[in-house]
C-alpha cells in the first residue's frame, strides 16, 4: 500500500496531464493480473490510465466479482457505440446499452425500480416501472437530446425480434455532454443504436471515454463510464451486485477518493488571459469573464459588462438582470441570463 500523501501528489501530476491530453475514445479495462502499487504509480506518472485497485486503493470491505464490473452479474452485458469527430461539428458522444439478462427482454421481463437522487435527468419508461416494477427492454444511456432516437430504435428492434409484440416501454436515460460536444449536431443515428446493442458482451467492461460517457465531465476533470461489483454472502448463498455509472457532475474541491480530499490537494490551473478586443466589440471593457467569440457573439460569465443588443434592464432588490429579446450566448448558452448574483436557467 502507498501513503495517502504520496497518492495525492501522484494524482496531482496525473490529473494535470490527463485533463488536457485525455484522448477521446481511449478507455481503460480491468487488469486481471495484480501488480505492486509502486509499479502502478509509475504507469500513472507515464500517463497511463489504471483502476483504483491497481494503485492499492480498496473501496469498501466486500470482495469484488471476477471483473469488478456489472457484467459479474450472470447474464448482464454491456455494449457501446462511441462517436468522435470534428467536422462538420465537434462531436464527443455515444450510446451505452446494458442488457439485463440472456433471454430476449421483450418476452422475459425482469424486476426493476428507479429513483432520483437529485438534479434533473430524463429517463423514459419510469411510469411503467412505478406501476408494475418490471423492465421490458434493454437499458440505454446517451446524450440529453438523443434520448428519443435511442428509445424509438429499441422499440423497432423489439418488434423485429418479436413481430407479435404489442407493448414495450424502453428505459433510456441521459446526461448532458454539451460542454464537450455540439448538441445541435444530432449525431446519433438508428444504426449507432443497433451497433451498441449488437456489441453488448459479458466479461471486462471498457471504462472512461466510451459510449454515452464520451462527453462527460466529473469534478472538473474528464468523466465517463465506470462500473464495479461486490459479492455478498447471505444465509449461506453468494449474491453479486453490479453497478454502472455515467459520471457527469461535481466541482473539483468536492472530489474525494476513499475519503481522501484529493480535489482540495490539486490546485486549479491558472486562468488564461482574455483575448484582446476593441470598443467595437459588444463586450467592452474586456474582463476575465467576457471575451468575444469567433461567431461575433460573447460568452459572458456573471459580473461581465456586456449588454445584449436591444435588451432591457429589470432591477429588483435582489438582482439586476439584462433580458434580451433574442437568445444570446451569455452564460452557458441559449436560454441563460446573466445576473448580478449568477446564472439563472430558464427551464432546465
């Protein structure tokens, strides 16, 4: 085992290079052969991705399954379709498919449930789960604006498998990847969903920048897909519990690894100097929050001096807000307004 301080120091080095140089489409798989923590640490310093247990960090006290993955549960399979391109629009997205059992789901439903821990996320088929507690399809995970095409394709594939099928409500969930991928590209097609379903397999599961996790961010670092499993003994029998996560949340300061405050130990990268501008720019005077974009609009954060063209000002004791008659790129994109107290979403 290595000390927490040494781990934190090495994590700072690895994260500093990995956050910038992480190649989209690169995934890590579980290493079957054990190795010493020192050897794994050297691989981290060299920029290689490893799992926590390769570093000697053990989460919890229960043993893992063979692969330490959701596929340790008998019959469960995972499939991916990863989409990465830069033209005509930047795309870093994909589809993840989880197959709960070997038999065709359309005629072999299994028990299921769901809950919302916090936040806002779309998930189809939840009313049926509440009503019956039964899952009638494979599970899809994808980008926010692509839930529909994944859901419709799963229904179509179900009918192709069973022409007499009269009812099916697939469960498809999402996380937003618009920070790294242009959602207006609508890149996912029916064939992409079919490819993900057809690639589903048991055994080791690729993690990181794959499938629906391709465009994820996690505690201000590159996020992605992850999985794990634990074996539980109960009344003389062994049961395997598997989990799959598409991580896309958090601020760096809250990142903890097995209780260690890793996020607080890793300093923020220095902010880049703002681009030079002129008084002809709608963003004047320039601040570190407000720089003109190549499209001629501005990306402004709270506290910037930009007034949207044609905007009127609404003032109250709590806040002062510019309300534009048309969508702007102020804050995090269309539908956001900049106030003296911070960004406020309209709708989502």
